């Protein structure tokens, strides 16, 4: 690898390690915020099962674009191209990935049997940075997109007196 490629690889690794959330877009362009773990040179994801995060249209051997955000400010740090590798349940690579992911999974309903459930019902993916693709340049603007449809909605407007009531608490 050349020096610019090494610097890009170091930037991708360091930024992705430190960020608890990455934005991933598959071939169809639907982008999702996903929690991940950086392990052995790639971002590991688990999802598409009951109680787990929904993954975008990522297929084994396909490509993905990953955008890494700053953990403290939330702004974009770097983007990178990735090759998607789906890990087969029970393989040594799957076992190593699940061992890392299990330690970072928050609020799991079944912490003890989670790896078994992941093996039966979920997908474990490895997003490997494409060597030589460089980093994706940050474009101008916010890149904001409308939220994806979700059953999580606010039913009613905020009561008119609530902001005033909360403001009193802070002063007292």
C-alpha cells in the first residue's frame, strides 16, 4: 500500500473504532444508522432478526458506503467504501465476531442465549474497507433525509404550559 492508502486506512479504522454509530447504505441507497463493533480490520454488524436492528439492503459480496460520525458532536468525520461479507453461523469467523458483538450489545432481552438466537434468526455481517478506494469526500450541505417510516410516533402536541413549567424547575 502507498502512503496515502495507509493514511486513509488509519483514518477509517480510528474514526470507526471511536464512533458508536455508523450510517450504512447498500446498493439501493436506503441509509440506516447502525451500532457496530470494529474488529480485525472491519466493522461488524448484527441485525435483521427479532429485537435487533434492521439492516439496509446489504448482500454477501456486495458493496456498501459507510459514513462515520463524530461521537461527541455527531457530525460526519469520514466516509468509506466497504465490501459486505456475511458470516455463516457456527464458523470460526462467526464465533469471533459474535464474541465481540455480544460484549457491546446493550439492553439485550436474552443475554445468555443471545448467540444462539443470532445463529438461528439474525445476520452477522462484516464490512471490510475496500483497499485503494480512498475515503468518500464529505460533500457540502447536511445530507439530511426524511425519516424512514416507523410505528414510533408522537401522538399529541406538547402541552402549551409544559415549557414554562419545566423552566421553573431549572431556576429553583
